[in-house]
C-alpha cells in the first residue's frame, strides 16, 4: 500500500484468506513496525492493528516471510514506486 504522505495506518484482516506478516515502512523506507502471523478475521468486529508509528508504505507478506528473510524494525528496504 502506498500513501501520499506519512501517517498512522490501521489494518484489519477482513476478507483475507491466509495469515500475513504486515510491515509498516516510513518515508525513508525504514521498517518501523512489524506484525507477524496476523490471522484472518471471521467475525465482527474485526481486530485492528494500530501501530503507534507513522508510515508511508505498508507491505503484506505471506506469514513467516519476515522471519525467514531476517527482517526487523530499523531495517532499510529498497524498492521503486511508479509515479502516475
């Protein structure tokens, strides 16, 4: 997910079929929060993850991927975003 500017980004797992690792990334492309093995929600209200950090990007990965690649808060990520 790409946002115009940094801000607090809440996520929930409505209509998601598989568990995920969710990574919040700031404008400097640094991982600022990681939620691992977030389970799909089948009931209302859906549990919400509300990190107390600002993020410009949020990345969803298959559960276990963050640990597999050794991703931790503070790591810098490299990626390009196409601008319209």
